[in-house]
C-alpha cells in the first residue's frame, strides 16, 4: 500500500447524502480505513475543524505544488448557472466550479462520488444548470472535457448512486492506494461494481421470469411491469452488496429507482411503468422487443402455482 496519500473532499451542489452513507461504512469504518491506507484527510467540509485561514493555506499549497493532492473526491453536482457563469455557487466570491477544476488539474486521481457528481443528477435540466465532473447525463463532457485525465492517467472515476454505497467508495480507495487500475464501462464506472444489474440478486427474480406481476405495494411479485422498477434496466451493486448488510429497495418491496443511471432522476413518475398496450417501453438490458413479447407470454402461462398462489398475509 502507498503511504501518506492526501485526500481533499469537495462538497458541491448536493444534499451530503454520500458523506452520510460513507460515515455508515463498517468492517472497517472510514477512520480505520484511512489509517490502514495511510490517507491524510486534508479537508472535508463537514468533518474538518480547520480555520478558514488554514484551509486557504492548504489550497494555496496545492496550487503551488507545495502539497501533493493524491485524491480529489467531489460530492454533489457542479453548478454552472446562471448561463454558464457558476455564480449560483460561490466560494470567497469565485464560482466553485473554477476551484473544482483547478483542484482536478492537480490531483492524481479524481473521484466523482454519487450520481450528481457523476452525471449532474438533480438540477441537471433546471435553472441551476448542473453537470457532472466529466459527463452531463449520458454525454461526455461536464465540468471537464471528455479528454481529461488526472495526473495518474485515468479519467474521472464515476461512482454513482443516490447515495453511493459505502463499500463502493471503500473498494475504489483501496484500488487507488494499491496502484491498481479499475476497468471502466462507457460511463467511467468501475465494472467491478457497475458491471452487474440491480436485477441480479433480486429476491423477486422468479416472479419476473414468469411475469407474475404486482400492481400494488406490499405484495411479493415483480415490480417491473406496473410499479416502475428499474432493476432490469440499471447497472448497480444494490442486490450484490446489501445496504446495512441486510436489505435493498426491491427486498424491502420498493421499486428500484435507477439511481446509478446517467439519466437519474427521470422526468416521469417513479412508481409507474410506461407501456404500450401492456408492454413496457424500456425493456430489460439486452432483450429485443420481439423476443420479449413472445417469451413473456409463454412464461406467464407456465408460471408455477407456488408463484401464482403466493401468500401476502404472512
């Protein structure tokens, strides 16, 4: 493991949910993790108790190359409004987006933590004109252009989620500390965590395969066909690494919102599946419409009695 890695945590336009998520990390907790990896936390807006003067000195040392910046973690979207000026979000009278870009240029690794920092998230299509660090929704180029690479040679590492699961950030920090290079998908998400579908590992998979559908909550069948579940459409680790080591949205009976996707949040109702004549508009990843229509009709007819006659009162 590398020693003496420095980390600066930038809080931009967001709710702070990714920080709260990371504070709930276990085995190890984040303090132990930083100690084991030799990470020196230069600044965190909620956890640091440095004076304003001391904080400003850290920034100046970074910009003058007197302080190495190994890891820049950016939480929250980059606010560029109004009209691209960034003056909706100022730091000491200057747009925060300019400070963030300067820090990114100095960092060996840049991590966009959460969907807002990765893709723009909430506000990406509104008057605050927010963008992600290197993407705006699915399009390359956010605050930084598509060709940007940090000093270690990698693009911005996107760790989406609303919030990001703490184990994803822990694993990424361990990879960075060991000098290993993650494999990425087309949206710069590490494949180790975003190479699986939320649908994989869902306890309702049997119901989905046989199209045993639910149209109301508190039932045990599939939530995809009527209640807007994005599990078969979304790449994310929620049913691989359970929240609090015990649950996920679908296990708790709540549809997956697709919060790790570049287009989250969606501009249509969360708890309603868009369809044409009963066939969902958005089909499971890699499935053709013709195949889906033929297969699902036969699957529903062949559904086992144990699925059709499920008990919901126990």
